[in-house]
C-alpha cells in the first residue's frame, strides 16, 4: 500500500470557506473558494534539474468579494550547480574564501486570467505571457522544496479596457515539503506587480500596482484508495490601486478547506511499505 | 616626503614574503591565491568622482567615474650589462570617463611608462686621462607619456592634447623591487590646447620637474602612489606660465572574484592652472573599486 504521497504530481480539486476582511468597509465578507489544477514534476536523468509544470490551475472565489484566478500553463525549474559560479576571496582580516552557488533557473507562464469585483467595479487582466529568471535562495537536496526569488516582465491585456500593458513582476516564494512522506506542506509568497503602459482613467492611477501575500499549510489527513484528502489552511493579503474608485487599502482573507488529489504517486525519495 | 617614507616602511614591514605565503589553504586541502600585483592586468574601475572646483572652472558635484587601462609591470636583469636590473612599469590605453551629462568628461592616454635601471653600486664615470669613478647613490629612471586627449564636455567645447612628455629622474631609494620607488627629476612636455577655435602650443623644454613615489606591500594588499609634475611652459608669442598637477592614491585589496583582485581606491587630484583645455585650477577626488584582472 502507498504510505507516502507526492502532492507535486497530482490532479486536485478542492473547496474552502475563505472570508475576506475589507478595511474599506470594516467588515468581513463571506465567500467560498473552489480550487482546481494539475501539477506535474519530473527530474532530468542526472537529477541536477527538476522541472515543474502546472496546468489549468484556478481559484474561484464565490459570494461577496468575488475573484477568479485561472492560469492555463506555468512551467518552472530548479537547477543544482555542481561547481560554484563564483569564488569570492575577502581580504578584510584573515583571507577567507566563499563559494557563491547561484542556482539560476527560469519561470514561464502563459494565459493567466485574473478578475476581481469590488464596490460594483470589475477589473480583469489577462497575462498573455511572462518569462522570468529565478534564483533559488535555498533548495532541498532533491530540489523539491525551495525558497526563491524571481522577477521579470510580461505582456498583459486589460480585458475591461482592451488595452495592452507591460506587467513587471517580482516575487519571493517558497514551497516546502516538511516531512519525508510528503504529508505536510508549507507554501508562501510575496509578489509585487506593476502594470506599465496601463493608462490612467477616472479614479485610477497610471501604471497601477498590486502586491499579494500568501501563506498556506496543507496536511494530508486521510487517503481513500491511495488518493489523499488534505486539509488546507491559508491566509492572504493584497494591496492594489488598480480598481477604479475603490479605496487603496489592504485586504486580508483566511481560508480553511479540503483538497482531494488524484494520481499523487509515491514520492521519489520516500520509502514504500508493503504492509502495516 | 618623510611621511611617504614612513608610510612605505610601515607597509613593507607588514608584508609577508611573496612565496608560499601567497597561497592560503582551504579545509579540503586546496589553496587559493592571496597575493596580487597592483601594477599588472586589465584594469577596470568604477566609482564616485568628487569635483569641488576651488578657484576657477565650471562644474561641481559628485558623479560616476569609470576607468580602464592595460597595466604591464615587469623586472629583469639587463641582457647587455650583467648585474644591473631593469624595472618597467607601463600603462596602455588608459581611459578615464565621467559619462553622465552633468559632469561629462573623457580622457584617453595612449601610452605611459616608467623605466628604472638599478645598479648594485651606482657611480659616475669621469672620463679623464685617468678615469675617475665617483659614487652615485641613485638609480636612474625615465618616464614617458604619449598621446593624451582630454575632453571636458561640462567645461566647454575645448580640447587638450598632450602630445608627449618625458622626465629624466633619479631614485635615492634604489629598491631591488618594482614595488618601492621614489623618482624625481627634470621634465619636458608639449601640449596643445584649444577653446574650439584657436589652437595654442605649450612647450616646456625641461623647465619643469616630475616626482613619482610608489610604495606597495609585497602581497599587494596596500598600495600608495604620489605623482606630480609642474614647472614653466612657454606659449610662443605670449610668454611662459607656471602650472602643475599632482595625484595621490591609496589602495587596499578588499576581495577577489574568481581570483581576480579588486582594490578600493581613494584618489585626490590637484591642478594649478593645468586642468583641462582652459588650464583650470581645481581640486578633485574619487573613491572607486578597481579590478585588475588577468594578472
């Protein structure tokens, strides 16, 4: 029987209660979230590079404070360098040498659609594509867990105004598998985005900005026919000035729900039990 | 001069011998170099230049300064006169540029070199009927500079062209290393200056003097240098004028990237009726990081 699960290779479907606190209204808005997505992960033959593909990932917030994020394709990878990219010698005090291991990799995303409705106003943005270098601040030996920064430009389309813009993103994010059997996962991120060449409008600044914070914990608490069911708890914050007429304030939300994962094979680096 | 000699003594006394001490061990048994030569390599530098004009001249402030040069330094025993040493110190294609429009400035020097000859016992030979050998406690050195173009955009449309200069110098320190030197002697130079319309020829036929003082630790961690030149130059039909310029530089090795050393360099420059096409009097300085790669 399978006793460990790779949640980075799965087709998942979930739902959560995800109320949002609006500082503008000084009230909680009740809402629900549905999650879907496909995650695929595979290493190269030398195990020096781990590739990740995310397909058809979406979050649909229903109820008050509705919002949708849906990404058709995302591809990124982590790379382990066997030799340092630079060797730094310092001469302040006793000479000391430091090997600089810059784990440079990449991040590509295409066709991500974001829409949000607040105060009777709807803003929608289609990210046609982005290509960004990533720099792993840390990654596990098997490259599955990582903390990284990435930044780069993309090409976007404001679907409300039908105008093209140039979104530039910068993010620090992490995805940690906390135990050998893959039961506990911690994900977090802070992403800033500025939409260049986005024209100003009534009550909307030129080149608006968005900042998103996210912290999520997922734990498998039961498996049904080797398919794990997990509990997901998360907290999020966002700040944006691109919604015309809506005061620019922080918006905080929390979520608690379940996520069912199909496929989810055994982890590559975990033991496989024949019996209990 | 005394202060420079004291500084030289302090720097040299703290230097390890340039042998195996120049390799530091690592935990895995491998080694890495910790000694470098500030007088060799492809020089690339960037830093902040500070230009407070003191008496005359335009422009004032802090701006980015970039510099590049090819540095060659070597020493060898003379092929033709055994027992004497030659020390060569040369700079090729020296470029100093302040690219930003506010204090835009470019200076290119095609070639500059100092050649010093060291004898174990210096002497002056008087070729009398019975040759007379008089003690001469100095090394002799020659400095040459060819092809300088200076364009200070912020100062006006003028250009200065240093056609060439040379100095015959003596050196009382008589070091057997290329890293310690105190040379001074008479100098000549030929400059062309224009304000954009009229060219002016300036000739100094050994009516000036040059000083060079260099002190570096054997490991190259510290380097100090003072260079100065001044005297009277004649402008045909106008007469002579007194002018001079000097630069003092202190460097400390701070790091090496892939064994390419980087020094932090503080420099102070002074000019008396000699800076740029308009013979400005000014004081300026810079603080920069300078890499000398491919040693």
